[in-house]
């Protein structure tokens, strides 16, 4: 018998008891829709996070004062903690394969120009920000390479600051007031939008030494190091550690590499995927039980028909395949319906909440569909075998 | 063509054993027209099912054209049924979801014939039966007589040498019944061996050879005409 004919007969009987078909297929559809939707959201979250974390480039290593253990920051507990100094930042710059070193001090201040004021982030850095953080100057230039203590009161402003303080005007050469000091604007950064919830356009960059005095700080909050692409990150991290331990006499700092972050992210996503798979399997199992029930009922209802087909010369194998096909078509339809539903919901969510990242992973979709059909066939196997093993006479006699 | 030898078939119902066929011996020649009559429960259907290889005997032998069939595997029996036997039932046994043409084409479908070839054959057969305009009707849209004619066409579409009918007119009014009988007899005239189980005395009498059953035994076997072709 031809495959197309098995399919035709399967469709004809599914069409015949439509409501039942819908309800049974629904059981499978719900599971598939859930899997498709959850993996789309999970994939979206993953893409988003990866994009965010690699925004600064993958070859960046951050050094922070204090030691972060699995229990959290315990820097306060260690009494002889030495803060990160400008000298540390300069020294780290000289480690082989470290391409740049950005000392960071950050604060929050009102920035004024004329009668306009805006509260914003003020970040003290050095001239190596553009290459390290992968952010470019759109207008003018970035802070110059000046000896730290002699750094002049120069500032580079974010795109939003330009819009707020200098609407429709050229800010280059103008002065802004931060705290008690005046800074000359020498550059405007390109617009980058939000990165990890932090508005990259709402920042004023000033020389780190000026920021330290502005915020009365003796030490740095962070040092960002860029290392040469293709170099062994582990080795560089080891060198940084060794260098700082030598200078500080102990490990009173924390080194965070992109690999660390991505690794953590990866394991979170793995757990998420496992949860989705678990939920999906449970709902598929329920769907499978539904198919088993319906196929058992179908076999009982069609005993006479089975007898007739046997009388017409159908083999046991053909009867088995007939019912297996029906179960497969049933679950396959449910799978397709679930897939479309899941995809539409994902699409709608993305349409109405554009900020919500959605990424459909077709591997999962395809796998889910295959599993749906397989579930249907496994569930249909027992009823199908029962149908095939029925004695033809008995089947014909049944009322 | 067919030789049944000492066929026994019993059913165990509760603690009782019913001997539906009790040492039945029967020869059937090619082209015969046989009626089987007898009280309800006398074993007529069981005998017909035995002839059609739908049922297996507890003991005895069944030879078809000199070949022993009782030892065949279930798959071989299915193939045998498809090639050699046409069944007709009292309740027509049409599949309610399929059209007249679809029901008619079932045996062709089971043997894997292409849809185009199937359609060609079923169209012709339906035309012969005068049911061309009913090809795409579902069974429930057909009269009983029309349904039984479709069932006969289905039984005959692969041109088997033997046709087994279990009370083919049982569910039909007199007019439709007569029509169905005429079709069956025409098939017999064209050379097909015809065995009809019936309650209808008038119909039973029309057969050239009449068998009467009682409690699983053949108690009467008479031929009224000598012109039946035994070759
Ligand atoms: N599958 C079966 N299971 C149990 N008893 C059966 C079965 N088939 C037939 N019988 C019994 O065998 C006897 C003969 O049945 P059957 O051949 O159908 O009679 P008829 O067709 O002459 O009315 C009856 O007593 C019937 O109850
Ligand atoms: Mg009967």
C-alpha cells in the first residue's frame, strides 16, 4: 500500500471525528507551543546578553579592588586591603600583551552649561577609552595622552549630554561646570544607547586625576585592560594576578574576564534550557497519553472496519501502519499547530514589546516537531498492535 | 476447486463448548451456485468464513485447487483472501468515511495500485452498476440496495474466482433484494463460484445446489440441475 494512501485514510478518519481530533492534537500543540515559545525567549535572552557582554569587545579584563568570593564581596573583612592606585594601572599596562589600560573612577554630578543642568555620570578615565571600550568619538577628539597629575580640565561628553546642554549648537570649545570646576569640551562620543541597562550616551568623560579630586578619592574603582586578540587569556590573567600580588602583598583584588562572565551566562542558560526541555517533555507526555486514549477508542470503534479490511486482504502489518499513521498525523498536526502558535505568540510579543528579545532556534522547533510525531507513534503503537492482532472473524462479528 | 475434509470448529463460551462446525466435509466445483440454509446458529456463517479463510478450523483439512491452506501463515491467508475471495455481508460493511468510489477502490489501494489506475477501474465498474452519479456520495447518502451493489462491486473488482455472500439481502427490501440477487447470479453465469447464505427460502431455491445445516452439520445437500459446469 502506498504511503499517500495511508495518509489519505488517516486524514479521512481524523476529519470524520473533527472535534476529537482537535482536542487530542491540542494536547500535543500546547507542549510544542510552550517549547517553541520558551526557547525563542531563552534564545532571545541569550543573544541579548551575549551582545551586551561582548559590546566592549571580548578581549577585556576588569580588575576591581577587594576580593569577591562565592559568598560575595568580603573586601571589608580583610583589614590590610590595598586600594587600586594609578600606579597599579600604569604598571598593568606594561604586562606583555596588554594593549591598553583604563583606570576608572566614577561619580554622579550635576553638569551645567549656561542655565542648563543635567545630573549625569561623570567618569574619570585616560586617553585609551576608545580602543578599550570600543566606542568612538563622533565629533572632536578624545582626552589627550597627558601626564596624569598634569591633566588639564578637558571633557568629552556623551551624545545625550550634547543634546541636553547644547541643543542645536556646537559644543566643541565650550565650557561645562562640574562641581566647582570648569571643563572645556573637546569631543562628543557616538551614540551607543543602552548597554546592560546603562545609558552609554549619558556620560561625561574627564581625566581620571581630575575625577579623583572631584570625588575626593585616593584610589581607583576599576582598571580595564585590553589584551591582544588571539592571546591566551588565562596566561594574561595569571600575570596580572602575580603582578598585583607582588605589589599588594596579597590577593586583595578581583579579576573578571569576559570568559568568566560568558561561562556563568552559559551555565545559567543551560539550566534554563533543561527546565524548558523538562516542561516540554511533561506536556508532551500528557499529549501522548491523550493520543493513546483516543487511538484506543478509535480502534474499538472501528473493529468492524478492521475486520472488513482483513477480509479484503489487508495484512496485519498494513492494519498496524494504518493506525500508526493516524497517530503520527494526529500528533504531527498538533505539533505544527503548536509550532505556529508558539511562533505567532513569540512574534506578537516582539511586535508589541520590541525591547523583548526573541530569537527562534529552528533546531529546537524541528526537534520538537520530530519528538511530537515520535510521541504520537509510540502512543499509537499499542492500540495499533491491538487492532492488527484481532482475529478477522471476531472483528466482523462485533456489534 | 475446494475440498473441505472433516472440518471442526468449536467455540468455548463460558464453560460450554459450541460445535459451530462438526466434521463438515464438502466439495465445491468451479462455477457452482450454492445456497446454504438452516436455522440461526446452525453454523452457516462459520462455514462461509471457513471457506473464505477468515477463520481457522480446530481440525480438518482445506484444499484449494489441490493446495492445503490450513497450514498457511496469517499473512499468506490475507494475500489469499485478496486474490481469491470476494466477501459480501448482510450489513454491507462500507467504510462510512469513504465515498462509493473510495470504498470500491479499497482492495486496489491495499495492493498498492496507483490512484489514476484505481480511478479508471472504479469509474468503469460504477458505470456498469449504473452508479456513476453516486461515485462521490458517502454510504449514508446511498440506499441499502445501492450500498450492497457498491459492496458487490468492491468484492469483484479484483475478479476473484469465488464470491461468498452472507445473507446479502437480509437488510434489503424485496425489490432491492431481487436486484442484488440478479447481479450475483449474473456474476455466477460469467463463471464465478457463488456461495450464498440465506434465510430467504425463495432465494435459497434459486441456487443450483442447496445445502442445509443443523447444529454444525450438513444435513442436506441437493443439486436440482445437472447443467452446472463442474470443469
Ligand atoms: N466467535 C464466536 N464466539 C463464540 N461463539 C460463536 C462465535 N462464532 C459463532 N459462534 C457460535 O457458533 C454457532 C454458529 O454460529 P454462526 O455460524 O454464526 O451461525 P449462523 O450463521 O448459522 O446463524 C452459534 O451458536 C454461535 O453462537
Ligand atoms: Mg450468520
